[in-house]
C-alpha cells in the first residue's frame, strides 16, 4: 500500500492579502468617521453646556446686582438717621415678642392634667397643640376652657395675644389610653391688620 500525499496550494494568496488590506482600510475609515462624529457631538454638547452656564452666570449677576441695589437702598448715611430709618427701628422694637418670657408664662399656666405637645408661630398666630388623658371623673373640655381663661388672664401672654380661642378637638386612643387632642390659637394684635 502506497502513501498518498496531498498538498493544498493556495494560488489566490494575493487576493486574500488585498481583501485583508481593504478590510483594514475600511475599519480605519470607520474609526476616523466615528472619532470625528464623536468629536463633533462632544463639541456641540460643550457649546450647549457653555451656553447654559453663561445663562446661569448672567442670571446670578443680575440677582447679585438686584441684591446689591436693595442693600444700597437699606444703607443709612453715617451722618444722620432719616425719619424712615427711625420708623423702621421703632417698628422693630414695637412689634417684637419676647419669647423667653412667653414660654415661662406658658409653663406656669400648664397643669399636670394637660400637656402642650407642640407649638408654632406663623403670620401672627401662636398655635398650641396639646393633649389631656380622658378621665371619667374630669370634664376635659372644662380643663381646656380653664387653661384658655388662665392664658387670657396672664398679662405676659394676653398683652401680645389679646384674642385666644379654642380650635379643633379630637378624641383618640394611643397605646390603650384614651386621650383628647386639642388646639388653642392665640392671635397677636398685628394679626387683624
């Protein structure tokens, strides 16, 4: 038995090299085009962001100029005080509320049968949120009304808050304990103006 040897000879070697060169050239051109497109998109994005930032900077400059103008309007002359300055100063002292004294007076009027859980002051109205436990031996509404009467009779509170009235009242059960939540609104003298 004889051995047969087979050889494969590629006679189209030049064609494969040419195809490979064309593929590499096409890949290179595609890479250049993709790079240029990416660079153009990056430049457009940069111009857009730059325009937005310039707009923000201009807005801030206008805001700063307006603030500076307002500050200049409030600036007083060092040589004398105008009547408007004196009126502003008097209004500041006339309309202020001494909260430390109010809190001490409020603490004196609170009994052990009720508690103020939260208070807030907004637009001339002092709002007191409180709770009291429900007890069959005690009339809770009488407790709240007597608290309001004590607040009205305390000059430290009633001088700045001449009108004091009861607000919303609701009954709830919290951790197996029935409580009555109440709101008391204290209106300052400036509130009605």
